[in-house]
């Protein structure tokens, strides 16, 4: 699934669409008034997953992230984002370089992430991420 978020250069609203180029569907927009700190442009983009862990019963939550598989399991098992792009000042898509991607997994025994670049298979800059949550390596 392709997701695209961009800023309307005339009104300043932020739009969301999904689907492949030429067949994408508009989902809706966030009015410019909601994001006054983004009146010029965004300074950071984040992709990935998040799990809230309130440590029920003193243990890490068993909530899975993504498919529930670790990044090292790769395609067909782990969740992923591929062909990372941002919208530049000219309102055009620009590929994200691998060097520009910073990764963070707060507890590698519970969830992890692995970034990569591959132009041969059309994936460009991408990353695998996820994990099972509570397990022997994640008490």
C-alpha cells in the first residue's frame, strides 16, 4: 500500500492519499490551522511502529509490533516500509538516502529495526521492523 502525505502549497492544508500512482484515493486532509509549527515545512519525518507498554503485572506487554516478527527475518516475515520518499519544496517526490535514516529500537529483545538500500529490486531505501513483545529475551 502506498501512502502519501503532502502540503497544499496554496492553502497550507496537509493531505493524505493511498494507492499506487494514477489510482490513488484521497482520504482527507488536516487543516493548516492544526499545524501552525508546519506553516513553512516539516523538519522531520518518522516511519515505523509504536507500542504502549504500561508493564501490566510487572512484565513487558505481549503486544506485537508489525507482524510480530523481528527485522532479521526479512521479507515474508517481518513488517517493512520500502521506497522511502519525502515531498520536496517543489512538491515533487524525492528519495530518502540510507544515510539520512536514523533507527531507534528502545528494547532490542522486544522489537527491532534494520535499514537497507537495494536499487536492483526497486525497494530503494527501506527498513524491516517489529517484534513479538514479551518473550524470554524481553521480560
